[in-house]
C-alpha cells in the first residue's frame, strides 16, 4: 500500500527513512516561497527569513540519506504542479494517484 507523508524533516529519523521507497521533494525558488508564505501564513519578513534559515540545505540532507529522490519544481500554479505530478504518475515514477491539498503546495 502506498503512503504519502508531508514530512519536511523525515530525514532526521533514519529508521523511518529506511522504510521510504521514494522522496518526492517539491521545491520552489526562494522568492516564490517568500510570497507564498506571506500570502498563506501572513508571516512577517523576519519570520520567513527564520524559516528559510531552518530549511537551508534541506535537499542536501535528503540526498545524504541515500533515499531515492525525485525533485519537482513548483514554480507556477497549483494546477501546474498537479499536471507535473500526474505526468510522473502516468510514467510510473510515483506509483500513486496524485491529489494535492491546497495547504501542502504553498497556495
């Protein structure tokens, strides 16, 4: 059975990482993430900067876990991200049906 977790810091739990078949790492440029956080969370710029510092090198940390990683860039709309993930699922890369909760994609 396929399970999808929204787990930003899963790499910190090696026992769980051993159970993972694939990490779907959804990324976006910092400027896009900044404006999404302002709109979605109403955060102050200093709070966003703190969050970005905590998330620095997150992709590298997942690479160091030696898990299979599929990095997807989320630079456009929610629908655009859904289309990218649908294509990956159709190619058999994901092995899941794609459904995205609004709050999980930054909109």
